[in-house]
C-alpha cells in the first residue's frame, strides 16, 4: 500500500466521537484536539519504508514564539518511571519548559534532542544561549519497527518541529505513533480537548497521547478487550513481557502555577485507569502539563526581579481536573480508532481495533443510543 493510500485509509477511520463515544460532561473545542488551547502547535514526521521501518516523531510547541525566551510553566506526573524522558529533572526543579516537546521512539531520543537544540539555537534572540533543556519523551516501537537501525535523523525530527501548526491534528499510525501498539491492537497518536464554559475567559484543556501500552481495554466502562479476546495482562503475567508505555501531554490556557500543573498531570494519568491500562513494571507512564497563558510565561523581563502574577486558585481548579480526565480518556480512544492495521518488522502485525464490534458491544452494554 502506498503512503498516499495509507493517508486516505487513515482519514476513513472514525474518531471516538463520530461513533457516539463521548466521555464525560464537558464539550470539546473546535478541533477536539490539543490545538484548541490557544497557541499550541503540533507537527509530525512519519517514516514508512520497506518492510521493517515503521516509526516517526511528533512535536508539540507551547506557542508560536521563541519558547526559550518565553518559557512556559510546566509540571510532571509519573505513573511508572521505566522510561527515557529527557529533561525531566529540570522540569521538576524549575517548573518550566523552554523548548518544544518531542515524542519519538526509545532509541531516537538523542536525535530528537539534537533536533531541538538545532531549532532552539537558530531562533532569533538566542544567539548567546549556551544551555538548553530539550524535552523528549519516548515509547518503544521495536515490535513493528526495526528500532536498532535508528533511521530517524535530527533533520527529520527538526522537520516535525518546523511543520507544527495550529488546527486539526492527524491521529493514529502517524508521527511518534507510527509503530506503537495499545491493548493488543494498533495504537498511535490521539488527541482531544475540553472547554471550560464556567470561566469568563473561555479557557480550554487539551490532551495529546502516544499510546504503546498494555492492559484490558475498557471503553465507557465496557470491558471491550476481554470481550474481544485482547486482554494483554495474561501475556504479562505468564511471560513477563514488557507491554509498553504511554506519554500524555496536557496543555491549558488557564493561568496555572507549575505546582498546579503537576496536579493537572496526575489527572491525565488517572484517565489510564478508565481505559483499563495495566501500568506494568516496564512501562513508562508520564504526563507533562503546561500553561500557555501569556500572564504566567517566564519571560526575560519577569526573570529580572519581582513580578506580580495572577494565578487560578486551588478552589477553582476542579473543572480543569475534570477536563484533563475527559480529554485524555478520549484521546486514548482516538489513538486506537484512528489507527490502521500495520504490518512491520519481521512480519509483525498490529491489527486496527474492529470498529463495528466495539460499537456493538457498547450498544448492547447500554452505553450508546
């Protein structure tokens, strides 16, 4: 199948909401994507070559300006720490992100870091910069991809950063999700958002996930994985096989402190329980949350002395927690529904989740009209 045919096939696959699967109470934004948060941009690079290469990278930019000069407050939450998350200690120490966030495969983390460095150092205003903290997350796509070949180059990944745009986000077997698997089916990139109508400024919360995890899939409380014979927990128990990881990136334009963003990230991880994830011993389960609000950015002017910043108080943060839960749950579903069947390294096959069978189960379980 040609790359163009793959693109058409992926576009034919539904999103969860197209099937009537609408987790939670809040409404999504225009794109139902992380890009509904003002300023956020997403770009992909996808490599599908020969029989064995199925990989890529996904870049998330907090805003369209110079991220190093206009750093954004950020927080990190860890579910299980078996991962190679680059830049983690500086996020924890300073509570900020100063570069694009790139997701890729495990052995391409160094190339992604080089790409971020190249892009950051080339930005106007960064001519004197001598220290940069690249943020790179990964999951292992070595079942479908010949990961040891390390085919992704710094220039390829920089292309994903430079291609990042606002608007709709491609999902499924694309970018960092090209070679990933989830709950025994083909996983990938998924995204969703929620609007916060109770706030006068119309804030939003968006989630983007890279799913490569195990467990017994549940959708709206229905044990889909068990019903369809894809309970990967039995494999983990019997063989001790690693069942992968999940990266969650949460964005909001509400003015939150880094402490509050850690708490927001924990709610993204909590959504894993709603989907039946196992968070196994060798999974890397991380949530990075950041705020794009201009009022809380760590600009050069604010770093020179005392500043006054208006932050959302804890007493008003619960709706954002709800939004993070709902958006992340739906993003995980989208990563599955939008993914196509992929045949990869050494003939390995990851089948796309059977949409009709899932809809039938949900309908018989009273979860769909």
